[in-house]
């Protein structure tokens, strides 16, 4: 079940226009607000979390240094909500 949820998250990232590409150099940025979000660190945290609530709490914890998104440019780190859309046995996890 956890593998299926993990696959759903990956599909969600691609559907949102995100791509998971290993960056070999720090200067490979597009100049967009989400450039510094490490999706590998997000996936690792998801795998290590026992619940979605724990995942959301840890993802947004300042001490984790994973969420550094400031999409609206107000100088504050934006909160990432974790939403579980359930359709029968299918869980689509959305990071919003």
C-alpha cells in the first residue's frame, strides 16, 4: 500500500509540472521559486513518516530545513499542506 501511495505522489509531481531530476551542480536553477525544494528529501521524509499528519508536520518544521518555498515572495516560508484524496482503494497524496 505504501508503494502505491509513493507512486501516486510521483504521478502528482509530474502532473503539477514538477520534474524529479538529480542536480549535479548547485547552479542548475531555472530561477523559479521552487528551485531549492529537494524532492528527494521530501520523498525520503515521506517514506520515514508513519502518518500523513506526521509527514506534513515534519515537512513544515523549520528544523528539517526541507521546506524553503516562498512562492508568493513575501519573505516568509510558505506552508505545504498534505492532502489525501481517496477514491476506493486509491490514495492520491497532494502537496499543496
